[in-house]
């Protein structure tokens, strides 16, 4: 009796052959490919995407962001990054701002409009909710681009306050950037070759 596995094996299928998801599963030559395919099969019914930047291709050498929790991880990071930028903006205002909002300081003209009218905090809450909602509505690749754009944009905004207004030096933005990157990776954003 031959106990060796064939070169190409089909995934174990606990569901019936009539199931359209499992019926058309391709055959994979290696155990690693079988593990990847099983993970993809398990995730097929959920809304969570399996990749952010590029689709998984067998034999591909593209660097992909594995995102079983990737977009969700970025959503958990974008909210505090925006909030830190908002707090830095409010802390960086001159004392005269609190009596006369038109005397505020903000380099971004869009946010300055709300700051000068004294509705910045209300606008900020609506803005954060809008960013999260937008990333739920957009297709996964656009959501990934949007999330990373918001994270990088607000990282830059808070870093300019830290560097120029608070005089914390270049170390503050560097440490802040490392903290954001560490948080993204710890929450499930992984880079691997696929």
C-alpha cells in the first residue's frame, strides 16, 4: 500500500461537494499553499478581505499586506492618530483663541475654517465618524489607501505641532511614528511575500 501523498492534493472538504465555494477549490502542491487556501476558504464568507494591497497569486513575489484584520487594525489606529492631531491643534492655540476663535492658528485651510468659527471640536467628532464611515463604504483597496492617507496626513499634522509649536525637537515625531507603526503591526498588519 502506497502511503505517500500525491503531488497535488485537494483540500479536505467538510462541506458537501454541492457547496459552490468548496466545489471549485483548486489543487495546491504544498502544505503551505494548502494552509493559505484553507485560511482563504475560512474567510470567504466574512466581509473581511484577505489582502489589502495586492491579491494573493500562487508563486508571486509581490509584497502583500496580509489583512485578515489589516483594515480593521488601521481603523483602530486612525481614530487616535486623528485625535492626537486635534488635541495638538487645540493645545497649540494662543490664549487669545479661547476668547476670540478667529485668532486661532491652523495651517490647513479646511480645518482653519472650523477652528476660526469656534466649532472645531464638534467638527472634529463629525470628521472622525466620517472617516470611519468612509472606510467602511469604500472597496477594500480604496479603504486601505484612504486609511493610510489619513494616518500619514494626521501624523504629519501632529508632528508639525510637536516640532514647531511645542519645540520638542525631531525626536518627538520619530518616536510618534515608531509608536504608530508598532501599533499597526501589533494589531495585525503583516507584511509577507505571497
